[in-house]
């Protein structure tokens, strides 16, 4: 008999997240609530609670649960925070953020992915998420400043537009920075005009394409 997804999800939280050092109870709780199987392509639901990224349409991926947890914990979210996410993808990470922050603004460059994610999040009742199709390397200037910004694709450098859209009193930007194949997850914290940078861990993401990402002309 197939196990209920809540049992598999609890096991994922204990074995893949808590046992590997994720300490934030609010992050563990949020990841224990979001049904990851909803965000996977048809026929892939059996992979929902495995310790791996899962291929999505348009050559993109749904990130590994552990990586989602590390990035979310690194954002140090508080319930009143307004968060910008660059790279909606399937919407799984968006759903986790929406359980931890007051409002989530998410930008995706591929319309098909953005629309699918929006439909799923609406069906699951995540009413505090706002969607935009476009180049997220430029942020969402009309909604700035943000208490936290998460980039879910690998960048050649932290986009300056995103740094400038951080709240001046401790806004956090978490972004994978490196070459096209291997990056370091970096957290940049803003204090006025000072930006403190911390390296968190090595990671591998699909490229962030766009004006302040890789190959502006490919980003079309
Ligand atoms: N966190 C997502 C999830 O849980 O499904 C996975 C995100 S996937 C690793 C990275 C996403 O970033 C892709 O959907 C890709 O299309 C998107 N992306 C890449 N460059 C972008 C840009 N400039 N603006 C917005 N989205 C971008």
C-alpha cells in the first residue's frame, strides 16, 4: 500500500532536513506542511519526497528539499516580512516562503511555468503571493524595498538591482553566485550603504538568465 504523503513528508523533514542541520522550527514546520507532490510534473509524484531535484518542463528543475530548506533558513524570515523570489519555477519554494512571510512577490521569466505555479498556489489557498512574468534580475521596483530576496538560479554575480531593492535596515539577499555549473550560496545583508557578504555552501543551479544574469541576449 502506498504511504500517505504526510508520512513521507514527515520522514523527509526528519531525515533530510533536521538530521542535516536545519534548525529553524518554523522552516521545518513549513516544509512539513507543503505537499511537494502537487508541484511536480505528471507522473513524477513518486519522487516528491526523495532527496533530489526533479526535472520540470522547459529544461528547469524543482530544487532538492534540503536546498530549499537551506535557502529559506538563510533568509531569516519574520512573519511581517515582504519577500521577493526570483525564479518561481514550479512554485514549491514560493509555497514554503508564503507560509513564513506576510507577502511574497515572485518573478519567473518563462510564462508557462509562472501560470502553472500560480494555478497550483491558488488551489492550495496561498493568497499572499503575487506573480510577475519577466526578468527577475531587475527585481520588482514598484514593490521594493524587500526584507528578503531569494534568487533560485545561479548568477555570475549578485545583481545590483536586487541589492538596491533590499531594505536598508538589515535586508537579506540569498543568491547562488559562481559559474554556469557550480556556485556558492551567498547571503548579503544590507546596512545602509554597506553590504556584508557570507558564503554558506557550494551548490549547483540552472543559470539565472537576464540583463543582470547570464547572456542577456539568450534571455528572450
Ligand atoms: N525554486 C523553484 C522550485 O521550487 O520549483 C525552482 C527554481 S529553478 C531551479 C530556477 C528558475 O529560475 C527557473 O524556473 C528559471 O526559468 C528561472 N529564471 C532564470 N532566470 C530568470 C530571470 N532572469 N527571471 C526570472 N526567473 C528566472
